[in-house]
C-alpha cells in the first residue's frame, strides 16, 4: 500500500532562493523539451521526438550549462521530461477518442511549482540528519532543508517531491507500507445523499451541515481581488511591492479555503468509515453537473437569445464546487480501503423521487428541496433522507448481486 505525506518546509533565505532557482530551471527544461518536439513535428520530415531521445540529451545539456542545469539532480530532470511525455500521451489519447485535444502548453514560472525526485537517495534524502532532533530533507543543489514533520512516516520512502504554494514550500513523500489491520466490524451499513443545503444526509436520518467555506470567505476574497485588479497587468518581475502583497493575499485566501475544505472532507469521511462497514453513495458525474446551460437562440429575432437560466445555474454550480463533493468521495474511498471498509457507488437516477415505502416513482413526490410526500401512499420524510435510503438499498442490491 502506498501512502502520501505532506510536510511544511522551513528553508533559510538562501535555501528559498535556491529552491526558486530549481523550479525555474526545471521549467526552462520543460519548455525547451516542448519546443524541440514542436519544431521537429513542424519540420517537413514530421519527426516525432520521444522521451528516450530527450533523456539521452541531458548529459550534454548539463555539461553545456553547468551553472544552471548541471547543478540539479539528473533523476529529477528525467522526471520533468517524463512529465512532458505524459502530457503528450494524454494529448494523443484525447485525439484518438475524439475529445478536445488540449495540446501541451508552455509553462510560465508561476505555473510550474513542483519538482519530483523518483527515488529517495537519488538527488534527495528524506530525514538526512537522523542524529538530530530536527527533521531535514537533503536536496541536491539546495542543501539540508528543515521540515516540520507533524506525524511519523510509516514504511519505506519511495519518492520525494518539492512543491511551492504561494510563499510556502512543502515536501511530499510517498511511502510503501504493509497493508494495515482493518478496523473492527460494527455491523452497520449506511447510504449517503450529497446535497447543497446539507453537505450530506445518511440513511439513519442524520445530517452533516454544509460548511460553505467559499461563501464565508467571499467578502474578504472579493475585496482582495478588487484591490489586486487596481494594479496593471505586468510581468512578474515588474510588479511593485504592493502589487506582490496583493497577489499573495488573494493566493493566501484561496489556500485557506482549500485547506478548510480538505479538513472538513477528511473528518467527515473518517467519521463514516469508523461507524459503518458498508457505505453506499451516488455515482455523481460532477463535471457534467457544473456545465453551463446551452444558449437558446430566439427564432423570431436572429442574433438574439432567450433566457436559459444561466444566472441561476451559475449560482448552483458555485455551490456544488464549494461543497467539494469530488474531493470528499476520493478521500472516502481511500480511507475505506485503508480501513477494510466497502464503498459502493450507485446510479443516482430517481433516488430522490422513489418512495421507500411503496416504491412509487414520480417527480411529484418531491414537493420542495427538503420535503418528500409520496403521491401514492402518503409517506412523508425529509427528501435527502429518502434519497439516502434509496441509495443504500441500491448499494446493498448491487453488493448481493456481485458477491466478493
């Protein structure tokens, strides 16, 4: 089993400058490799350049530029070239599937924030000073950087990554561990229904309120973005000190909201995993749910459009994104696998329109967003609880039809 750990690094001023230079040089390597591929394909010969060819050129590149490319880890530079190769593989896969291609783009220095080291001990070393009480990670060309290890790392460290988030630096580890002991059985099963007014409702009639982190921070974020918009759009190195502080404030507010959302998702998922052996949820296609509605041309007046509810849909899309359903479901599956629990995704169609008592299916059963009243048998309940009950039944039926 592979588990990831993320720790805050506390570099000195000199180390922070070296880390920024490392990102800039890897960004330059990425863009140079992309330019080589573009130029080779645009040539009359239509030559395709692959990872193996570009990796073989690294030795010459490092010897030609020892003050920049030559001072960093060879393996980390190979990882950067693999990153570009994966981008091209995904591009060709999308072309073959008839999807929007999305050709790989050049990266600005602000948009290249991660350097990967494929193996601990090759250009990097986690816990490089075990004799010291302070944990440090050694990075080639940077030195021994202090890391705030807030929890122990279990297992053998496989890979090390360095990431920049705003003004902060993080080290991300992946460690190979033995399969952990499953949690004791509770004999409980539950279905959950994701929502906007409530983050989720379960089949036992309990609710988890929606934290609405983005909405709570909206006023501060709006003021910070308005202050940032007053500055002209210039290159990063042309920004004034006040401009840089405005950028950092907006980034800091977004980072706070993201971390709050992750914290809520982790705690909610952990509570469910500890209480239930089997958890069923709706198999939501969130990307399709947040699409903007298509425009409605006015047949009587060419060039004009009829109202299509775009404003209301935009508000709903914002609420869905603020809830963070996708992040929560990924975390739930990961925690359930680690704890030996079972998570089942079911088709969400008609889960909130089906009566759990008589099975009658009708849009009239759900009178409002919260109230469910069966038009056939008169059963009344909270609509989200009804949805969770139907999700649980569908999940158990799928589980019994496909026993492990």
